């Protein structure tokens, strides 16, 4: 639900602002207490493992299941291939039941870190909806959490100015969402092999899933996406990874959606990333040329093609409360937030 | 904030119910995103420690402080004396800052479990306000979270029937608040000495602080409290501790408020306890004679003395989301939820 906060912090929206391009944002048919995005993944060794097929099979069979789910793949910092089930819930109790009783949840819980020859990780992102903001460039498509029944897209004019993303978080009306801890790389890589580790990020850590869909693009638009927009996106992401210490990047994975039946890559990608604070993300968006190029290109094409624009972009951003913790089972020490996590724990 | 949930689960309130006794419940002047109760404690060795004085001194000096705080003491299961600062926040970012930058927070973070001769523990209870329910027998007093500026007590008629506590949770309109995991005692005591441990409870674990204030009681009322109501309360608590496995009790501490200046005990106590589920707590309240005796006595005295009743009772109950975790530094293995926690982790 969107809280009717009594604003104590001014909006960033400039007086009389009219967005250059129309945008849509997620709403819910009925009030929701906590929204959940759950990333459960297997990290494959370079020489492969049969376990990948079991993972995919179990992902498909999950009972008492998520409101929506997708299958993603990414090649991570260390060159390892990861298969990821991202699932969404509007009901946190259904999510907890699923973790405990679904085939995939039981497989994951039962992994013996000392015995397996692959890695697995689990990152649950769960926040009250006032700590969520979303945007999409087209109303007819739904993405991420928006695929859950009960979610719907509404036209917004809170876009097209610096600070719009912040303004879209209802809680930003009363909370500057500042991080509680400095962003500092761990001095030594975590000893993560053969262990089940929890890693904790700080209060107000930001999680973004930022997506691109060009499945229906053809001709000029396909050409433009592949040769112009995608390289600009990748340059921006490379900058955020290469300058993780100054940009506040805790983790950044470039994922590709897989068809759930054929397991072939779709023309749909998303960047799943963690940042030390909303301010870090805003700083990059406001000051860095890699973002300016992405943004200008996307707006130009939107204006050029209007409603016929077949490349769709969207994102969902969550600002985590203090207790968010992620888990890594026999993963390499560069996985997820491990290189930056202020707190790491060994599960007994 | 209280969400205007679209009810999918019927209220427990019987048709036409009129409570036997008036009650008051907490509300907020302005919408709140997350409410926080933070218990930070030192567990004293039987031969004493000078650290207790430092703890008390730092608790008083906490800067960028809580909205409200109290000083409690309890003697725990193992006979150890604990000094507890319980603090409350309506702003979760202020809470995160306080943990990081207050004198007490820095003292706690800097404790070296291998070197200290005492124990310390930290249990943060943080939920959206729709996972909070409160009640008090008198409007003029404020308790617990209700002491925070911006909190206020409102008259309620959601009381005096089985299921009233559940009905007072706004989220119960759409969530049965069932536990995701069974309540099972750990087969072996946790190896907790000289270590900093995190312990996790399951989704929808319940935390209650249930208070009794008889500071202004004199004559008959004082006599009745000390000789009648208090023994009944203690019998009920003893039952919940002695039958922890069947009653779903994870932890139960009977605490006494200390005067912040003189450090003398006040005539104010509270039971701070964790239960595996709301249903466990309801089951005890509905079926066990120890609860029936407490309840009947309290109502009888309320009716006898009316507005002149000088013994005040209240409680606040939180239903935790999945990620709630508590920390124990060099504590004995019976501390807090350690005997029952489904997950225990060693902080590195």
C-alpha cells in the first residue's frame, strides 16, 4: 500500500515539471504488507555439473508457488555461470512456506556445503511497499514484481528529473534513506569454499533489477538496440563494476532471461545489482556520462518511435531494512555482496 | 500506519460483542513505516563485573538517541543477572544510525567475545506497524513503544474475546500469520561461550512485552496485586517456561524496571517473551487455567475499582518477518532464543 505520509522532506520534482516521455509505475489492486523478490541460484563449476538439470527441474515443480517467477542466467565476475530462479510474492507467509516446503526450497536447505561440487546462493529482498519504486517505458507489458496477480501498472508523471526515483519511494517523504554504514571493501576475500555463509548488507542498501526487452523489435529498432543502446548500457554497467568502491556497487550481475521450456536465451535481459545507498545510484545517474548516454539515447528513440517503440525498459528498486541477509553455499568469494558485506556469518 | 486492508480473513469478534472492561490501544499521529524495539543487554557473571557500570553509563549517554528507552533487569534461566536497555524508534534510519554511532552501540560492536568475562546480547524487533498490536488497561499511562513522541493511545473495543489480539493486528485481515517452521528444541546446547552468534527465529515468530505497573497502588490494591495478581501472573509464566516445547515458548524473561537515576527497582515489571506463533499464544490464553485465573482476576478488580484502579497492565506484541535475527556475545547457551533457534550463525 502507498502510505499517505505527512511529508517532512521536500519532493525533488521541479515546479511545473512535465516529463519528456510517458512512464508507468507499479500499484496494487489491494493493500500489501511486504513485497518479496527471491533470488535462488546455482553457481556452476567450470567443468559443469548434472545438478543444473535438477535445479531447473525443481524450479519448474515448485508447489505452493510464487505469484510470478522467471529463469535467468548470468556469467559472474569470476567467470562462473549461474542459473537463477527469481520469484515474487505479495504474501510474505506464502513465501516463507515455499522456502520450507517447495522442492526447490528443500533442495537448497539440504545442500551440504562441504560435499557439493557446485555453489548455490539465495538472496531474499523483502520490504514494505513504501520501500519499493518501479518504472516502465510501456504500459502494456508487466515485469518483475509487476507480473504478480494483483499488481498493475499506473501512469506516472514522477519521472524525467533527477530525484524522480527517490520521489517514487513513498517513504522518501519522511526518510532520507541514508546508509548507516560506510561502503568499504573487505580487506581479505571471504573464506567461502565448502561453507554456508550469511552476508549482511547495511540498513538502506539498495537493490535494483533493471530490465530490457527487445523480443518484438525488428529492423531499425532491433538494429538500434543491439548496436547502440545495448553497448551504452553495458558501458555503464562496466563502469559501475570497475569503480565499485567509489560508485557504491556491492554486486552487479547482468542476467539474460531463459525460456522456461526450451531454456534458450530470450531477448530479455536485466541487471540485478546492489548499491550501498540510493544516493550512490543517484550520483552515478546525475554525474556520469555513461548514464547520460543511456538516458539520452532511450528518450530520443522513445520520441522518434512513440507508441511504436518496441524496445521496452523498466526497473524495480528496493531499499532494504537493516536485517536483510543473503546466503552463499560453497560459492567463490566474489559472489554477490561477499566482497563488501559488513557482516559475514557461518551457518552452523 | 494502519493499512486499509481488504479483509480476506473473517474477524474473530463475535457479533454484537461489548467488552466487559474498557481498553486502549496505540496509534500514531502520523504514518510510520517501521517500528523498532531494540533490546541491548549485558549478562553478568556470578562473580560480578565492573562492566555493568560502564554499560549503565553508556546507556545514559546514548547520542542521536531513541524516541524512548527504559532500563530493565532480569534474572534468567541460568540464574544470571541481565541489565537491559530497551529502546524504541519510529524512524528505522535513526535506529540504524544509533547502533552505529551511539556510545552504547559502539561499545557493543567492539566487544571481543573471546576476551570478555561477561555476556552481551542484542535483540532487535522491527516490523511494519500492521504487525504490531497493543493494549492497555488505562488511557492516562503510556508504555513501551507508546512512550515515543508521536504515539498516542486510542480507545478500542477490539478486546475481551478470544481472538481480539489477532484482530488488533491490521495484517491479520489478510494473513493468518502461521509459522513457517515447526517449534523444535535444538538437540544439543549451542556452543556459545567466547563467540558472537546470530540466532534466527522463523517467519511469524511472535514477540511480546507484557507489563504491570503498580507504582501508585496503596492499601487494598497494593495488597491485592502483591498477594493475588502477581502470584497468578508468575504461575502463568512458570507454566510457559516449564512447558516451552508444547506452548511454543522460545524465550521468556521476567524483567523489572530500574529507576534510571538511582538504579533501584521500580514497581513496574514486564514479561519479554518470544513464541513460535500467534496461535501458540492464543492456545495458552484460551485453554490454560493459569491464563484464565490472571484474566478473571484482572477483570474483577477492574470492575471493582473502575477508574480508581491503580494497577495498570498493558502489552505490545510484534509478529516478526522472516529475516529477524538476534545476537549473543559470549552468553550462556540458554540465553534468549538460542535453545530453539532454527538457525544459528557464527559472526566472523
